[in-house]
């Protein structure tokens, strides 16, 4: 788009020797910054005048403009995060050089006998301003389980019995991307069965610790500890009080020199959890048998439940991200095991890549939010009652988290951050036109 530039006043030109002059003019607008450079060369007085204009223009975002922010808002058709290979360790979320630098600094302080500086919650104390965030997270987690369970009575969900793929539509898709057992005999087609809450909200469990800075869980003592959702354990360590799952609240900080704890306030005997039979009483924050606790909603309440569910999903992810910035959450670099606490446990149950070399022990590293609450992406279906998706057109289909896809089909408003990956602006061609599309 051409723009009319203002005329250059004569005073802006700086005469130079030998009849050449050099001038600069800056033209700035709210959206772009143009720098124009003019150079005029003139011969001697006796020779006819010859003028040449050399224009060099560069378009750069202004310092005061939100160019990057506007670019991120206008993005379309964003690709999903790449699937990590199973025969390789997960990348560290923090660069390994920074981890080594921090370890050298701690080792240097330990050699000099200087106590390691720890701030809450690294020293065992609570962070007061994060306690309301933990309660908000637990409440949103309960609303999310309840909403997904009620929508499952209305929105059909299918899961593959051979792999972990999930599809939200009235029929399963025909995309040949199954990598489960005996997939070659089925030519990559999925074996669809009716899905459940655990297929939409992938259950990620963790051991509940009365004292995260106490005794580490050993392989022989693993049955002495309860397994609860990792989100609930994160809320408990952040300050949520659940009578059935007590937690030690320290008043004096933990002291460390290097990796050695010199003062943890002594070991305290863990109280026996209160049980009724073989099942712990609070089950409202777990997906176990959720379909029996929540029935089918009325048709007029489905859009409201869908909107409340997707709002709860956004709150859960936001609160988990905020708590994980302070509280330590460890994840295995090879499998899906997650541990909430300053150190990982010593249970030898890792069966992934080269577990024989590690004697079944987990390779602990800092966790990311996708390991605590997986997004579980599914193919986006524009017409749930239409024909099934085809493999030849899969490059034109988008994806979205299973919760978002369910709520969208139930009448909820799609959040803006999920629209680029759903590829809503792409027109899906016909089956016989797929090869002709550039």
C-alpha cells in the first residue's frame, strides 16, 4: 500500500564537498517505521546537471508498537507440539547448562560450609498468597470432573481399545494413525469403543506425602502411601486442608547445605488415613466411578454446563501453571510418572526405554504443565453427525483438547487461544479434490 510522504524541506539537506549532498528523512507512523535515504550527485558547473536518486527503505516495527503481540493474535493454523519419541529421553524444560551452573554454585557454597539460601516453599513453609489459588484450583477441578461426566451422557466420545487415541463425534474417524497392538493387521484403523471420563481427562496420579521433606518412598514401602490425582496433591502441599489426607505444616524452615538437609525439624510419624472399607471417603475430586455419581443433564442445561466446564478447564490450567512456578513437581524423563515434592521417590516401576540400565528407577526432572494435566488433543470435527474423517484429508483437519472439543459441540464458546490450532479458516476440499489442492 503506497503512502504519500511529505516534501523534504531544503534545510534538511547537508551539502558535501565535490558537489554531492547527503540527506536523511525519517517517516514514522503508528504501524511502521520507514527510513529513507537520498543521495544526490551533481557534476561541475560547466557540465550539465545529472541527478540520481537512490532510495533504500527498510520496514521495521516501532518500539512503541505491539507488533509481536499483534502477530501472535493474528496467527492461524498453528501446528501442535511435536510428539516426542519414546526411545529417547524427554528434553529438560530448563537448559542443562543452567542446571549445571546452579549445581556448581550450590557445591561451592557447600565446600565453604555456607548454608544454602532457601525461600518458601523450598524451605518447607507455605506461600500465603498461593493458598487461595490452591483452593480455587481444587474447586475448579471438581467442577471440571462433574461437567465432563455430565456432558458424556449427551456428547458421544470414542476411544481406541489398542492405543490412546480419542475421538469426539457420533462415529469414529477413518484416519489410519493407530500404532497400537496388531495395528498392521488393521491397516492402521482404530478399534473404537465407548469412551469414559478417564479418556477425556487423563488420570495422572501421585503419591500423597504427609511430609514431603521426610522419608523418601522406597520400593518396599510403596503400598504404605495413597495414590491420588497429582493436581490434588499439589493443592494439599500448597495449603489446602483435607481431613482424609493430612499434611505437615511447618513453622520453622528447613535448612540445607548443598544437597544435605541439616535441619528438618525431626521426623514425625505419619497418621493413619481414615478409610471406609478399601476406598478413601473423598471421591469428588477423582474420576473413579464419576459416571455413577453424576447423571444426564436436561437438554436446556447443556450449553450452560458446557460453558462452565470450559471455564473450569481454563482455571485449572492457569492455577496449575501458577503453583508450579513455586512448588516443585518432578516428572520421569521416560514415562508418565509424576511426583509432587522436592525429590522424586525410589519406586522401581519405570518400564520405558532402557529401564534395565536404571534398575527400573525413574529419571526425575522438572515437570511441565502438560505432564500434570495433559491436553489430550483430538481431531476437530466440524459436523459431528456428518461422514467420518478420512486419512487423505487429515492435513486439512485441526485439533483441539478433548475437553474443548466436547464443550464446543455442546454449545460453549471457543477460547481464542484454541482457534488457530483448530484451523477454522481452512476450507476442507472434497475427497477427489485433495490431490489438486496446493
